[in-house]
C-alpha cells in the first residue's frame, strides 16, 4: 500500500458517529451530523449508504466558517445580527 492510500485511510471518517466524535467529541451527536449533511456546504460524501467525511476537509470547512465570522469564536451570548449582549 502506498503513502497516498495510507494518508486517505487516516483522513477518512466513516459514519455519522465518527464524524460527530471528530467535530464534537461525542459520538452520541450523530443526529446533528445528519442535520449538517442536509446543507450543501457541509463537506461530506456517501460510500453506499454510509455518510463519510475527510478530516482535512472538515478542518478546512471549520476554518472557512471562522474566517467568515472575522476569526471570532462563536459567542453563545451574541444577539442575532452580530451584536453581543455583553458588550
């Protein structure tokens, strides 16, 4: 097996539970992954009926989300429209 195949197998997440573990640190949030998969922007694909994703593509997608927000982390106290309640 070549280096490229090994890299791919290390990069591949198979199943919503594995993707949830990678993104949220909790395999039990697989349902949230199926919800994200309804968005065309969420980087995923199917192998047969199994939902899959590449770690590298998910990391790139997260970075893009962060950059759209100006590099700021999500603030759970932020009011809709981007105005922080605590400011």
